[in-house]
């Protein structure tokens, strides 16, 4: 049939497009010829058209197996908009009542319906199977086919039953479509659907318009998210979180800060969820905060940013979710907030699952961590994961390429790594190989007696981080392979063996140590955004001059974090100054006038356009906690009793109290200090902060004061000191 049809004319008539994108035409011809087809096409590549157009052209009804109700509704609405007949497309799922299902069946029997979307759960229902046997089926399409694979990011057991059900309903050509599949996942899908001989159409995974960045996730991550959105006003964006609870919390914080945001997750009632999705599609809402339930197949071309508040469980998930940005070829910023602690939490959630599932999950998390921590081009790392080589040295459109790190020669290190992998018979994963190189006598290494090998401990001169960098970049450069069937064991391929015999230059960049980055950001007060260096320097000079005049340490006036925020947001009035983290009304009145005047002069002289108010307003429950703490301290309740009554750790309570006093509120905790601390002991700490220190850093104070003083005591006296001298 494909030869007799003018596909471009049909495309124009039914969908209004003048030409096909990428492989679309070849895919459609293959399906029209009655052949099984496997389509691997990035999000935004136009997968839906590959089955929509053939469904109109072929006799009968095409059955599309689709995982999400929201996706089906979106696709059916789109299909109906191209046709004069409402019944041209339908869906059957749990959201329909009995009379609606009867209407669908009536349209199917009459031949009106060319495309029927079904959830895998609905497809397997006996009465649906019996009914579908009675109608002519043109072909089957399995959308989001990665859901079949336990190696995919959204494994669904129901998908495994699709082939037997299809065989029962009646055989017809099958097309499987996915936007994310490693070679392993692709093979798993084809095998399970019984289309091992299908013609495979694989488009490049490279999305040149997408910008990729991974940022350290600190305790100020909410502030970073708000700042990013405020710097991208009136743009559509999606923020992904891993838990429903976090989706709700973050949405409230964004709304409190004047951002037009809504939530989307599977725990919401269907009506609200659908309304929020429609509001986003119709541009009544700018930002959707969602779990991964949102976005599969959502056809919104102008999503300008995708933020990952939490790193996803797999790179398949990450690629699919970032792929929802810039589908029209325009701007698409993909920024991820990464902390290894998040991945450790995800690993804990796997406990109790079958061992094989845990191993797969751990391997996917390791690949995710490798991508986040690598200093290599993000594009190169991502495409390599999906089995595609990216030959360009610098993509100029990711954080690592825009800020390249210095390369170091690692020829000898790679030789050592290859020798070690061969010595352990190519039967172990990266972490084990590194243990052998570092000479770590772990129980596993000792059990295999690999501490007797010549290579044991030969890599002690380098850090674990460096060895991770060597192995990751050797994989990308094609010297090593990772056997996914064996959960990531390292193999030396012919290119690697040739390198060992005749080494050539092998330059690498060391991975980012995100724990160090987080510590640096937090010790500087969390200012991970763009600071005006000239203004920052002038503000520090003014603070120093004022401190000298008032005879107090500089940090008593304003902390570093507050100065950095001033040099970012440019407050020019006392009201605006109170929007700066760590500056309350008292502090603004007491010290703020000269700082505001300096900032105002700097803005005028340098013609600086100031960003709008960027105060991060907390939601009610956080403010309520602070008010409750202040009231309890006023009533002289012991601090450890306050912690118990508020259901928080003592350490968390101290953090809350520190935030209160650093913002300029006076608190008197003398009653508690008198009860737990010797008076001379307390004054030693107080005098250190008043006379000896140039910083309020607790670690430095502990070093200076010695072992007689605990961290808790120092923090408590620091609270008293800041409260009395700064507020």
C-alpha cells in the first residue's frame, strides 16, 4: 500500500504539515507495508505521527497501548482536532463510565474509529479482549515501550503481558515506540514483544538546542529554584521531584513567592490533576511541579526549562524528562540539583526488593551519579549511555563545556586500571576494581584472595575520585566496556588491549566532588548564583569600616551570605534590604542606610538593571515553627524540651534559632546557658567571638578554643553573642 499512496499529500491533508521530520516517512512506509517496526526517537521527534497517519490510511482500527490516562486524553484531543469526525479517536481506561464505554464500542463497530488508545490494564480485561476480537485491527502500537523493560526507568509488569494478549485478539503488524532505550533496553523490548526481526529506526539522541547543567543541591535549593524562575519570567517550565510530598511543599513555596505554579502527581484527584495539566497546556499556568507521572507524551512545544529538584533514579528517566524542554527547537534549559545523599536515599528505598531488582536499581543509580559528577561534556556522556558516539570535543552548550576543567595526562593510570581488570578476570564492577587498585582489604577482596595479586595497592597514590574519572572516561573513549547483563562488570575490549601494549596519550578531567562544592557554597552562605564582584568588594570594605567604628567583628553587622545576596539582588531601600536572607527589620534599620546608598550609587554609575524582589518567602508551616520557638524561649522553656515538643532534633532546633537571630531578632537564652554551662566556660567562648575571631565559623572556633569546648556549646554561645551584639 505504501507505494500507491502519496504520503506527503496525505500528511498535508490530514495534519497540515508540508514535510516529514527525520525518519517519519520511512517508518510509516514500513508499517503500511505490514512490517513490524521498532522506533527509537527522542522526545519531540514526532513519534505519534508514525502511527497516527497510518491509522487513518489503513482499513480497520489501530490499537495504541499507552501507559497514562493523561497522555491518552491529550493524544485523543489532538487527533480529533485534525478530523471532522469526533469518533475518529477514542480511549478505553478506568476513567470512563459504562455509557461512555458503550459509545466507544458503537463507534468502533461502525468503523468511525481509526485509533483506539488502551491502558495495558484495560487491554488485558476479558470482556475487552472478546470485544476487540470482533473488529478489524489494522495494527498495534506500543507507545512508551521502555515501560516493558526492567532495565527501563518506568518498568511496568502489565506491559510484559501485551504479546500474549495481542496473539489472543488477532495478529497484525506491531510498532513499538520509545524515546529512551539503551541497547540493553532495546533488546529487552524487542524480545518481549516478539519483534526481534523488526526493522529498527533509530534517530540521533542529540538535542542540540538543550542546555544541560548540574548544580550542587544545598540547603538553599528553594532559593536557587526561585531565582532561576524569576530570571526566566513568563516562560513555561516543569520541575520534577521524586516524592508527592515534595511536589506539594515546593508548589506552596513557589506560590508564596509570586510564581504561577501548580502541582501534578498520581495521588491527586483526577479532576484537579487534569485541570492543572490543561491550565499548563493552555498557558494559564507557567510552572508545573510534578512527579514523573507528568509529561509522558504531553505535546507542549514551548517548555523553556526543565528543573530536576531531585536527581532521577536513572539516566533514561533524566533524558526523557529533560527532553520535554524545547521541543519546537527553541531554547531549552535543563538544570539539575544534585546531591549524592539523594541517591543514597533512593538506594535505601530499594531494600526489601528482590536481589536482582536491587542490583539493576543500584547500577542505574551508579550511572546517574557518574553522569552528574563527571566533568566531561554532558552531551558526550549522555549520548554514550544510549550507545551513540558524539565526536565534537566541546558542545559549547553545557556547564562542563562552558567552564572546562584542566586536563591531566592519565596514560599510566589507564594502563594500571586495564591491568587490574584483566588480573581480576574481568568479573567485577568499578567499585571493586578501585578497591583492588587502592589496596582496600574489604571482605569481598579478601574472600577472592585478590590481596595476593601484584596489582593490589598499585593505585594508592591516587584518590578514589581520580580512579572513577579514569574508568568512566575510558568507557566513553572506547577502551573498556560495561556488561549490563552482569550488572556493570568491566571488560577490556580489543582497543583497550591494544592500548596496554602500545599506550598513547590519554588525557582526562577529574570528576567534580559535589560534597566539597556543597560545603564551599554553604560556608559562603549558599550564594551559588551570580554575584557582582565589584559591588561585593565595596560592601565588604564598608562592613569592615563600620565594624571598626562600632568595635564589633564584621560578621556581626552582616554575614557573608547577606553581602553576596546584596551583590546579586541590589536592594536600594530598607524595605528591599529586609528581603535579603539574614536581614530582619532591626538589622536593616541599625546598619542598612549606608549599604543601600552604596548599592544605589553603584547601580546608577554602572547602569545596572536590578532584578525584581527576590525574597524567599516561606510557607506557613515553616513560619509557624519559628514563631513557636520564639514564644517558647520567651517563656524560658528548656531548649531540649522545645526540640521534643516540636518533633525535631536538637541540632535542627539550633539551626532554626541561628536563622532567627541572624535575621535580626533578639532572643535571650541565658536561662538555658546558666543551667547547662559553667559561667567562665561560657565567657571564654563569648570573648573569643568578640575579640579574637574574624569569622563566626564553628570549625575555626573549635580549633582555636581546643578540646574543652563542644560544638554544641560554641553554637549556643554564638547565638547569645549574635543576639546581643548584632540585633
